[in-house]
């Protein structure tokens, strides 16, 4: 299992490759929620999302021989961009398997960073099988989107940055797709704030983590219909699930409509654009199923990669 020391090591490894993203707050949001909310804005991260952290940590750890062979990954978008940019920065080649329903902005950015994109049908294809076959046929190194110790450790560096700025926290709300972001930061936040409660959040239609957490076994769902494209994973990773069971206090769900309302609040009060997946944890804070009052709460805004036309169509 990933240890806090692995996250410390990842943080040192990725420093030259990432931005230290800002933490924002809003007086009106605090008044509206009766809590003090601190937004960790990974939409300002390189590639527009947190995924560069894990991707760079993984690829920077490869041997010279492995880098010569190149890498392959599978992703709906943000991990694809992270692997593409990290590969270019470190000096290796990348092939990325992406579904045909990936947002255009993420497809274009992945290609712009220099990766070769292989498109598959998300309803009939299996991205992992396609990626593993490419890795085997071309002797490339597979860089998984979440079920990997180095990926998990890289994502967990967000917690270190939050602790540099905020002394006390009662809760942290984190979006959960495959579980890398939640697992890594569950470790770091619990290590840095021993009394904190770690809450994962996903959409109602993409509730595999919610089901898995309650059944204490990994549940696989059909391709979910949700605006949160980062949550269209079918199940949690095995390593991620083990960490989540050990460190996470609860997993909640919100509706797509609640996510849209959260995006609108973030846009109107913080003056920033986030993608639907990033707004999911704040939607849970606004919903306040846990009845929180007077708490210090961190919310991880995981990314901002959304087509402008799509963003404003949601807010109509």
C-alpha cells in the first residue's frame, strides 16, 4: 500500500513539472453554507487538471530503457493530457487510447502535446484491453490512469500543498472516478490532519464507488450516463479501493443537476470555470447531506477542461 513517505518522494520528484495551484474562498459561499470553504484549484494546474501530478511521477520513475520503448495509456481525457505532456517533457513517446465520447478539448490537447491518439467505441470497446495489447505488441510501458502506486502517490501531493496554507481542517471533499485522486489524498490529508474526515463524491449515475464502499467489495457498473466525464469509469482500481477502505470516511453521491448548480456557484462567486467532475464535491457540500455547520472544509476542484460552448449550455 502507498505510504505517506511515497507522497513526500513524489512531491520532490514533480516540483519542476507542476504549478502550485491557488486556494480560493468566497465570503458569500461561506455564508450560504454556514462553513468555511477552501477551494484547491487544480483547474489552474498544467494541462488544466491534477492528472499531470501522477503521470509525471510515474514516467519520471521509468528507467532509460523503458523511456526508449515509450509509454501507452488509456483515458477519457485528463490523464491522457497528463501522460502526453509528461512524456514530452521527459523525452519519450506516448500512445493514448481514448473513447469516442471524449470532450473535443481533451482530444485536441492530447494530440497537441505530441501523443498519438487511438480512438475506441466506449460502448463496445475495452480501453484497458486495447492499451495492454499495444503495450505487449510494441513493448511499451503501460501508464494506468489510477490503479498504480506511483500514480496514486503523485495525486496525493495536493494534500501537501493545502497543508502549507491551511492550518486546521475538519473535512475534505474529493471527486472520485477510478479512485487515484481520492486514495492519494486520503493518505496525505489523514497524515497531515489526523482528525480530518475524508469524503469522496461521485454522481448518482456513476455510483460504483458509493456501492463498493458500502458493500466492501469492488462493484462494476455499466458505462454511466453522466455529465462528469471523469467519472465514467466502470469500477475502482484494486489498489485504490484498499486505500479508500482504510482511509476514507464516507462516499456520497449528487445528481447531474446539483453538479450544474455547483458549477454556476463556482463561476459566479469565484470567477473561474471548472469541468463537471471538478464541481461534484462542492455539489455535495451545498447539498449538505452530512449536516455540517461551522466546519473548515477543503474542496478539491480537480480540473477545468471543458469546451466553452458546453459550459455555457449547462448553465442555461
